[in-house]
């Protein structure tokens, strides 16, 4: 089963695939950035 070949019953164009890839990379980077920031804020040793 080829998930990339069909979208709404028609082949995906290369431009569509590249756009989805860029969007996915940006979303993943944003999630990783926010996740790392909150992880550092929450897991940092308290300053006494």
C-alpha cells in the first residue's frame, strides 16, 4: 500500500509533497524547541 501515491483519489504532485515535508519539519522543530525549553525550565535544579 503506497500512502504517498494517492491523496483524494489522485497522485500527489512533487510540489505538494515538498510543501507537506517542509510543514512537517517546521512543526517538528517547533514542538522540539518548546518541549526542550519547558523541560529545562521544569527539570532545572532549584536555586537556593
